[in-house]
C-alpha cells in the first residue's frame, strides 16, 4: 500500500506526463492555431518546464529524506 506522499507523487508525475503529451499533440496536430514562432516557442518552453518538474520532485525527495534522518 502506498503512503499518501507516494500516491501523490505517482499521480502528480502521471498528470505532468499527460500534460506533456497534450502539448506535444497540440504542436503536431494544430499548427494553424499558433500565431507565429512565438506561440510555438511558448508551447515548447512549457514542455521543457514540465520535464524539469521531475528534477524538482527528486530534489524535494532528497531534501525531505535528509531532514528525516
């Protein structure tokens, strides 16, 4: 059985993954909705930021485990 923290982390990671996939699909299937390179770059930046969330989650876990020692 997962603890609340582990369950939260699992669900959060899944939501981040789903959002990345949604944004990637948006880039591929609806380029007409983008008004120039700025919008495309904004979407790409959002994907990069979401991918960086994984690093932040790991850092938070490391800090939390150090405090619990």
